[in-house]
C-alpha cells in the first residue's frame, strides 16, 4: 500500500457488524478524500462496524484491517485522535 493516494475520493460501505440483529443493512458514505474516509472509519465507527467496513478508492477495495493499517501508516496526512 505504499502508493496509496490519500487525496483520492473514496466511498465507505459500513455493515452493521457481527451479532447485529435485523438483516444485512449497509450504510454508504462518500468522502472527498480517502484520508477523511479512513479517519471517519477508525475514529467514529464501533470496532464491529469497522471490521465489516469496506473502503473503495478507484478500483481498489480495502477491508477493516487494511483501513486501520492505512490510518497508522507514516504517510497518513491528517492528525490522529489521541488514545
């Protein structure tokens, strides 16, 4: 993921997470940059929802674990939430 473009527009598909009742509902959000989508996913979503999330940037798709890796990467351009 060294050539990942944090400035590219992104789509985030968010599942309900494991153990949720009520079928297979999925939420969809668009972001002007993938960095903003990653920040939203890691800092806002519950862990189960992040685990079932998918980030789509152009033709590439990233799962919850990959989203966390992109957020933790040295090239991530936005400020990170203090833990």
